[in-house]
């Protein structure tokens, strides 16, 4: 019996050893997943697909984070699962896109909402598993952090249980992507000009103050505002690296300048923009988008801006959708830009909606071509039932739908009241209709006042015909089972 138990123990240990690692990241499968979570208190798991571009971009940052934690002797582990091979794990944890990251504490699942760069991953994990603040006693420790992440916050507290100290710890825990340091070292406090309870932002942004002292009382609200206003340069350049901080922060009003870095006007425009940004710090994030960079093609498309348009200004407000505002001037002078921001903050601007010109042959084919300028006339026609596909030219699922949708248009081309239409949503926008994925299909029934019904049914010809030939109202649509989530 003892030999049997010993053999079983040896076998179990051998099985546990089958958890392999790649660049300090555990490789998990359906066979070893639960065992890995049982053996490690804190595990961040990436569910990925080998063909996914975003997963490939994350891979080196993920490995750096895993290595950094290991080198520190941390018990936090990083792991990954090929969810296309181990589909049961993907289904078990509701994985619907790649990469999906989930954090497990004692085997219990928590959502990961941190950044995708190595320092952000490490910072988020440390905050969720220990003291949200990093205790430091030397200037070298502060300088090292600034060299790595370009921004940190340092506070001096002899008693962190004080109201201000507790507020500092709370904001540190709630704020992702920023390392909050704390000290009671007299020499370090003197170096940064801090009295007990003082807070300073330390940065290495070009042409910006290296240190910004916080003024006023330290409360959770005032500190969060201070950090939001200073964690980015007065004008931050848009990139894959800065995008999560720009769009994921507390400030939802963004002032954007689109300019070609190789143009003669670029430097002067940015210098003017930086001057204007000083007056709206903490109210708006000022963003520079280089139209000369191929990687920025998608954001240019989103705003309907082309490189040859030169220097262009826009303001956006992030909410359920994205509200856009365009100026009525082309001269990006300091006076014009400052007034543009002031008018926006005062609520005196009207939303800007992109629209192409109406094609001469927009209704010559079975599937009608809609743009912003003719949308209301066609879609809200009280005598027509109109099905509209909102698509993106680059969308693979949209391309797959083309032959089916064209066949649908052909079927109803002579119908007296049914209209099949489509609109390129990367170049055209419509008031009160927010498109969050492609393709999106919406139905506009006749005899109603601007009524919109989301079409969530199947994407076969038979599905569409069944819907259009039925009562095609909200009640009927609710009964249909969604067969696809393209």
C-alpha cells in the first residue's frame, strides 16, 4: 500500500512538472490549468490566438513583465493559453476576443483592466496583490522609475494612516499605470522640497517641468485630478503605446491636432498648440497625431482626415460613442485654437458628422448607397421599410457578407416598400446612431417616426428574407435567435 501511495505521489509530481515555460511565462493547457492555479496564489492568464496581431504585439511585453517579476523574486506568475487549441478553457471563462487577460487570486477569476506594456502590467499586478505604494529612501530609486516610465508620484508621509495618507493610498490603488512612491526619509524629502504630507509629480517629458508640486489639500478627488493633469505631456503624441492612457483616463475631452511631421508648418503648429494646452490643463487632453506615420492610418480614417489636408484641428468627447467637433477656421493660430477650446468647454459648439458627397449613382443598383447627407431622406422615409448595413471597407466579415447582401438587394430591387441599403461608416456618420462594430445592421420600419430596430438575427439570405417578409418589428426580432456575432 505504501509503495502504491509513493508511486502515486511520484506520478503526481511528474505531472506537475509538465507545466512548461516560455520566457518565464507558464504555458497552460486544459490538462494543467487548474493545477497551475492551485499551486500559485496570483496568476495572470492571457488567452490568445496564434494568428492574432494584437497577441503578437503583446507577447514581448508580457514576457518582459514575467521576467521582471521573477527577477524580483515575486510570487506573482504570468501564464498563457492558446484558446484556439484549448477551446473548453475559452468557453469556460467567456473568452470572446483576443487577447483576453484574466487575473486569478486563489483560483478566483478577476477582470484585468491594466495596460499592455510591461511596466503597466507589473504595476497593476503589484497594486492588486500588496501595498499600492512603493516605499523609497533614495533619489536613485525615483530616478530609475522615471527613466523607465517617464512619470511617477512621490509623497512624504510620516503617518500614512492620516486622512491625506489614506487618500494617497486609495488613489494609488485605483490608478493603473502609475507608480506611487512614498517616503519619510528627511534627505529625500529635502531633495524634492517636500514637507510632511507633500506630493510632487516627477517627469521627464521634453520641454516640460521635471517636477510639479501639488497645491492645496490632499484628498482622493484632488489627488486624482492632479495626477490626471500631469501624467501626460501638455501635448502627447498618439501611438499604440500612449493610446490606452489617452483614451482610458478620467479626462474624456480631447483636443487633437493632425499634422505631418515632415511639413514646414509642423514645428510652429505644435509650439502654438503647447501654448494653448497650458490654459486647459486638467480639462482636456491635448493630442498630436502625425499624419506622416502609416500606423496612424486607422485614426485618420476614423476622423475622415487625409494627409493632404495639412494641419487640422478636432475635439472629441468620449461617452457611449464619440462626439466630434470641427472648427470653422483653417488657420491654427493661438487665438483660434484657444477660442475653439473655450467654445467647446462652454458648450457652444455643434457636433460634427462626417459625410461623403452623395454619389450620382447612389440608387442605380439593388443595394442603395447611403452617405451622411442622404441618410435621413432614405432611412427615415415613412413609406419604406429600410434595412441598412453599416460597414467598414477593411472589415473581413463585411467582405464575407457582400455576396449575400447583394443577392438580398437583387431579390427586393423591385419591391414597392422594402429598401436594401449600405453605408461606409468609416467615412459617414449619423446623428444618434453609434456604430461599435462591423458589420452592424439596423432596420428602419415604415410608418414610424425615426424608429430604429437593431437586427441581431442570422446572416444567411434565408434569415434576412424571413425577417423582411415577417412582421419585422422589435417583438419579432427579440424572438429570433442570434446565429452569428460577426
